[in-house]
């Protein structure tokens, strides 16, 4: 039996609302931050349940995103050639050679949700991919201050390098191109809502 979109959206709203409130209460902040990996897994599962078409190719694409995501992050933390010099903290759960495995899920999740917003535009595949990559990079811009404060990751010199955002765009662009080229992009209310919830989540935590 397929779970209806309003139900999936309600699940996302409830979990992120509870998470936001929990993090904003000093006495519970650390406990909720330690569960951040669970919210990412939940979001990923909801995204899978919300998919309407081409599920097998979609799943294969996500496996590819996971692999690429883990690989580029491994290069980043071990060499500094991508993103800059940074290390992951303890609040994103178990790691694969220093990279939290949920980060691989996160790359796929952000590709899919940002593409859902851009997919409704009538334009070329390349322009769609560029816009979706820019949208992802914009979300990373919102995410970075919260991530550092929340011990998701930290930068060697304490400041977020512009190079990080350049790499985010350059890594996400080819993934978006593949996603649009093979007609996997789907305008989906759950995907779009999830992206907007993530953006609002990081904005609220930055403000408060």
C-alpha cells in the first residue's frame, strides 16, 4: 500500500520540528544533535517512499551518488584537495574511513530534492543542472555555520573557505547533469517540501 504524500510530508514536518525545538533547548541540545544521523536516514527513507516512477534506475542513481559522495568527502578530509581542510565530528554517526556514511545518503538526497524544484522550469538540461547545483550550493551555505556549531564537521582554520562552495558546485553539477539527462528528475511535492524544510531548519538554527 502506497503511503500518501500528505502523510509523508507530515512525518517530515513533525520530526524536523521536534528536532529544531530540541536543539534550541540548551538542556537537550547535545542529545538531539547526537540523533542528527537518524533524521538524515528518516529523510532518505521518506524520499524513497515518495518516489513515483522509475524506482530501480532511481535507486541505482542514488547508489552512484552515495559512492561519489563518500569518495569526494574522503578526498577532502584526507588531502584537502576538495572542499578544503576539514574533519568530521562525532554527531553524524558511524564513519567509513573518517567519513560518516550518512553523508553519502545526504548527497543523493540533496541532488534529488533540489532537482525537484528546478524540474518544473521549461529550459535545457544543462541550465536545469546548473540551477539545481546552485540551489544545492546555496543550501550548503545555510548549512555550514550550523554544522560547525553542531560538531558535524570543523574547518582547520576555523573559517569556511570559498573553495568549499566552488567544490560543492563542481561536484554536484555532473551529478545533476546525469540525473536530468536520463530523465530521472521528478517534480514531487515531498521532495520539494523536504528541501524547503532543510533550508528553514538551518536558517532557524542560525538565527536562534
